[in-house]
């Protein structure tokens, strides 16, 4: 077989795979957003903030455009140290380390601290970045049912009792504090209790709760835990790409934990550092978040209005407690239909389908710039689309 014959065979295989995806209504493509934003993770509206844009312009003039290298070579800046110190103080951590995005933070962290003899106990609905971190680390993956911490404890206890378990090697528990596709949350205090009882490392992903929950928007841990309980958590993962309105990820840990990651975390060591102005602008964004209590109250109020309205109209909604309000659908086709029809009348609502989630849905993600009137209009539009479909 010639080189060109092999190439033809490859693209035939790819074409056949894409056709299978289309047949199952799982085909995806990038689309330019339009309509009222009911799908982004810009929970406080800071990505659109005129003040933050002006700050970014000022910060851009103070440094190079790109960082020009990895942080261990030429890419490190004083502004990065200042940002990490400020963020650590804000979330009550000993030290922090910034990465390109939250996906890299989760994946690289788990790959760094786990190996083939490590058991990682993961909520079945944890984000793909967490699951990929477990996979590339070679760790032993142990699923527990979503939010079922009795099942988690049963799994950890069974592992400790199993004579075939590889010695007293590391055990890691990892969970989101606010689940990105369901809008629900675990019993964080119980997670800490299990972690202590069985001598596990605990990783909590605060990506979707940061900015919205806790004192001054510090995250769900500040909502649920005492300072002593928080200090017992080895790693908390955050993102700059949601409530902070920017891009990037950051891991809050101890000084020793940060030192270890700097020396061993491959995505940190071998990646060009993010643009310097991201870090200086993140500091400005953090100052804004502290004082956005009215926006947080408004966001959770309109979320409650949406949940109540959808329930009243007979839509199936997940057990959400947050600004993320998934409307569950029977089929992928139905989710796509609703999304397309809503888009036609000016609402940007995205259909989320397997394998991202087990059940097709419209993931309605609210932000503080939305008005109560717009939320009520969305409910009315959903009723109209349902009526037309029948």
C-alpha cells in the first residue's frame, strides 16, 4: 500500500466515524454566539466589564505581550508572584501556582501527585480534566456514585481492608464543589471527615463556585467549612476563566505543595507562561469581586426564579442549588431542537449531550447581568417551543 493509499484509508475511517456521530445526534461544531447569554460561565459579568477592559489596557503597556518562555526560563514576572500571593491570602492558602487554564491545573496536578499504586476516588460526574488526570497518571480509578458519600466511604474502607491493595500507598479523593453540568454540590464537610478518617489527600475543584458563593465570593469551602477544616485540604483548584472574567487556572495549596509542583508538574515546567497582563488584570478583577455582593444576591435570586418557574411549567430540572440550571431532556434530538428554536428567537442556550453528560439537557447558566424580566421571558419561550414541538 502506498503512502497516499494509507492517507485515503485514514480519511475514510475519519469520515465514517463522523457519520456515526451525526447519526446519533452527537455531532459538534463551533458556532458564533448570538442572543441573550444563557450559556457562558461569566457569572459576574466581568468578561464584559468596561472597567476591567481599561485596566487590561493599562497593564498591557507595562510589559511584553507574550511571556516569551516557560516560567522556569524567561517567562516568570514579579506580577505573577504578586498575583499568586494575593490570591493565596484571599482563599486562605499557604501558596498558589498559576497555570494556563483550569483543565491543565486539574490534569497536571493529579498526574504529578498520583502514580500506578495510588487509588483515586472520584465522583462519577467529575469534570473531564479530573478524569484525564487520573488516566494519564496511571492511578487506580475508583468511581463513587454522584454525591453518594456513603458509597465513597464504603469504597475507601474496602480499599484499606483489601489484602491485594498495594500497601499503604496514597489515597486521593477528588470532587467538584459545584458540579458544572448539574449545578449541585456535595456535602463538603463530610468529604473532609472521610479524608481525615482514612488518611486521604483531598482535592476540591472550586471553579464554578468561586465568585458566587462564600464570603466575598471566595468559594463554596468558605460557605461550608471552618478554617481548621479548610486547612486540612491539600489542594483546591480554581479558574480565572469564569467569575474572574479572564483565562487561566490556579492551584491553592501549601508552600511545600507549590514547591513540589514547580519541580515536578510537567504542564507547568514545559509550557510557555500565560501573557503577563493576565496576572495583573486578575488582581484587579479580584478587587472587584470582593465588593460584588449585590451581584451575587441578584444572581442567586434569578436562579431561584428560574428553577421555580420551570418546575411550575412542568420541565424536568436537576437537583441544582446554584446559578447553573440544567433542563433535562429525553433525547439528544430534543435537546438540539430546543436549543435551535430558542436561538431563532434570541436566546443563547446550549444543548449538552453524551458523553459530556449521561442525560441530554439544556444547560442554562445564569450571569449577574441578566434581568428578572429576561429570565421570565426565557421560561415563556421554552413553553412556546414545547407547544410548537407537540
